[in-house]
C-alpha cells in the first residue's frame, strides 16, 4: 500500500525540480547542453534522477519494501524503453549494486559452510550423514525415473 507521508513543501519542490530538470537533460544529447563537458552533463542528470528517486521512495511516500522493488523495476523498464542508450550512464550504479551483493553473499555462504561443518563435531557423524544423504538421493532419483519413464 502506498500512502503519502505528512506534507512537506520543500521535499515536493526538490522532487519536482530534480525530476523536471533530469527529464529535460535526458531529452537533450549531452553535447547539445554543454559541448565542452558532456561527462558533467551525464553526471548531473544521473545525480538528479537518483535524487528524485530517493525523494520519491524515502521522503514523499510510505510504502513497503516489495512495493518499492516492484515500482523500481517498472520505472527502470519504462526508462530503458523511453530513453534507450541515453540511460546507459546509470549503468555504473547497477553494476556497483550487483558487485556489492556479490561481495556480501560469497563470504556469507562460505561462513555458513564452515560453521555448519564445524558444528558437526564428530567426523564419523559427518560420514554417516553423507552416506544417508547419498542413499536418499539415489532412492529419489530411482523413484523419479520409474514415475517418468
């Protein structure tokens, strides 16, 4: 459910200004706005777009996490459809996000494997559990082949 947060004029003014300016800058090629420094234009329009999204998701509307995720996916698809290759300068943000997730997930999986193995304690118990797991897997595979074949 999306609810409006208490009205704050300053947040709405910032949101509208950053949205309008970033949409204008995205509608113009970067070389038309500032021919000498197109990289600056790309940075400014990306920063304004990120600021507008931050204001929308954090300051203006109250919504649950899954609603934010779905809305972000829809807005991202819409922006990619409308702007095509012009939206490419936002790609480093997505790449950084994916790399941060990888940086967090890999150590967590390794730590859970190590702690799970360490909590077993007795090596004979681990061998017995591994044998039971192999037997169960074999039985399930045989039953699946029998039912599907």
